[in-house]
C-alpha cells in the first residue's frame, strides 16, 4: 500500500518540476489576440512595406506621402492661426474708453468783481455774416484793349513777334503800314511797331470817311467797330454813320478786318513778254520793248545748288508769296526753265536786283536779292543756264535767294512744283 501511495503521488510532483509554469506544449505558439497593439501594427506595416517594395513603388510612395504630410501640416497651421485670432478677439478693448475718474460736478460761479460781463449784440447777427476785408485781392485779368508799342530787337522776325503777342503775322503788317509797307523784309532793329490788342487792321481816319464805307472796305460790320471798347466810340453820340463824330487823324482798330496787300515786287498779273512795260515804276530793271524767244517745258528745277529753305517760307497771309533759299554770297543762280527775260535790274520795293523770266506757257519765275545779274532784257535763257549770283541786296538780312513762281498771273507755292 505504502508503495502504491508513493507511486501515485510522485507523478504530479514530477509534472510540476518539469513544467513549473504549468504550460503545455500546445500553448507554446503565440496567440494573435493576445499580442500588444504596437506589435500588431508594426507587423502589418512591415508586411505592407515589403509588398510595396517588391512591387517597385517604394520611391513613388515616399514622394507622394511627403506631399500629403506637407499638405496636412499646412492645414493644421492654418486652422491653428484661425483659432488664435478668434480667441484674441475676445480680449479687444471696448469702443468707449473707461473714465479714469468720475466727472466732477462743476457748478457755475459768479464773475469776479472787476471784470465786465460779456455782452452779445444779437441784432448784428441777424444782419448776416460780416465779410472781413482782404489786403491781397486777386483781380481777374481782362483782355487788353489798347494799342501798345514794341521795339524790334536784333534777331526778331515778323512771325516771332506775332507769336509773342498771340497775333497773326498779317495783323503786324496791317497795323504798321507806314513802317513796313506790307513788306515783311522791311523789319529792322530799333523800329517801333504798333501791337494791336486783337487780330484785325488799323485804320487812320480821314476827312470824308464814313463808318459804313470803312466797315465794308475791311469786311466787317459797323457794330464790330463801335462795340470795340478800345476805340472809345459811343453809339449814342456818334451821330450820322456817313459823317460820324470822329476826328480826322484818329486811329481806329478794326477787329477781324482784312484788306488786300500792296504788291511791292511785281505788277498784278506779272510781266508778260508781249508787254513788259507794265513794270514801269517798279524799278530800273523794266524792259520797254516787246520780246519773244524760248519757251519753257513746264517742268522746273531748283534755281540753286542749295535746296534748304531758310528765313521766310511760302506765306501769302503775311505777304510773302515765295520761298527764301539759303546760300552764300556769289553762289550761282540758274533758270528753273527755259524762257525770255522780261525784267532784269533794280527793284524799288525791297527786292534789290531782280530777274523775271517769262516761260511763254503761262508760267513766270522771279529771282530776287541777287548780287549780280548776268542776263539782260529780251534775252532767251535755257533751263539750268546761269542768270546771276546769290546776294543780299534790297531788304535782306543775309545772302539768300527769294524765289517766286506765277501761273497766269497768280502766285503759287514753289514747294508744290520743285522736285
């Protein structure tokens, strides 16, 4: 019995010794449900990354993952900033400041003795606001009404003086007939010129003049003359318009008035070859006998080697019906086209030495301020042939050729016909 008890009790003891933790062989493998979460996630990530690597997408996955993480970071920063400012608004100060101390209840006191009480004259306020006097008052400028005098300076031109006073060049000529004689080349330093207050003409009243006739002659109305303040004419006392109360010798401004220029170069209509004597009185270069000869082609060439226009250009409004071509003293002058000389010599009206060629086809050309004349009356000339030299005779401020072209007696712009 004793032997059987020992045997029966020894088996459990041995089992305990061999397996002290009481864990059987079937329980040696780990049970997934019993693993820690970190181990499970790590095992899953390892298997996932291994599959991605084997597929060859590891580099693409890293690049795209970086972009996703950066976007998440930006969103987080934006959300955090928004939350910060929303929370900061709760601490803004109120619109009205808090008084540091309560407002004192100030009570009025009596005016101390010795100070007179302030009195307000309410009746003066009822009259309106009193305007204070100003020591510096800006007076609006008014148009000039009187005629002023200008002294010509060296370097002045008719066009420059007119522009300086806001006038047209012809107004200077019409305002200074006795000084300039309708000739812009008559301008000289130290001359005294009348400067009209407005564009128009200047008329010296003569015995027998009538307002109707003067107004008609200058192309204006009687009202234009009477209403101009600078003339000092009173419609109520002017009397009969045919014999107005205007003293002879009185200068009258004709606003907007115009008149024909006095020709100081050639007779009206030019000098025809069949009657050159019409130029009698214009100078010693007149040709008295009927002439005949070469005919022109109607095509023109430049009369000088220079083609530069200086000084005055074509300006019939200022009585300059030609062009001034630059040149040096003694430079040759050529006939622009073939023809016959109908004037050769001195001109009394400012042109100096002049040659006029009639081309027999309605055309005439004029060459002025010449230093020397190499042709004579009735002489036939050919296109390009020398007829004289450039000079500065007559009313000239320097060596140049004044060149004019006429067709059927009408002066035309040479710029339109020279090549």
